[in-house]
């Protein structure tokens, strides 16, 4: 029998750090875009404003590459 070898120490991936910074950058850009549109949206009725911000928030998750960035930072592949 061979003696059991100790497990290798965990080496964090650089992709996780890069992915976190990429997500923060995307959030900053998206927030800047929404702020630029706030003047126009502010003229709409309250229900239309709520709908705009709801759609803008959902677009951040589904249209922008947030999901792909998270997948890439975990697996190293851009698409699943």
C-alpha cells in the first residue's frame, strides 16, 4: 500500500477576482446609463417609472452578460 498523500492546498483562480471586477465595472456602467435616463423617466407617471426600473433591473441579469461572467469565473468557459 502506498501512503496517502496530503491534499494539495487550494489555489484560488484569478478568474474569480477578474470576474468580480468585471461585474463591478458592468454595474457601474449600467447604473450610469440608468442615471442618464432618469431625467426622461422622471417625467413619466409613477407606474411607468416602476415598470421602467423593473425592466432595467431584469435586463441587467438577463441581457447583459452577468450570467456568462459568473459561469466563466467558475468554469473557465464563456458559455455553458
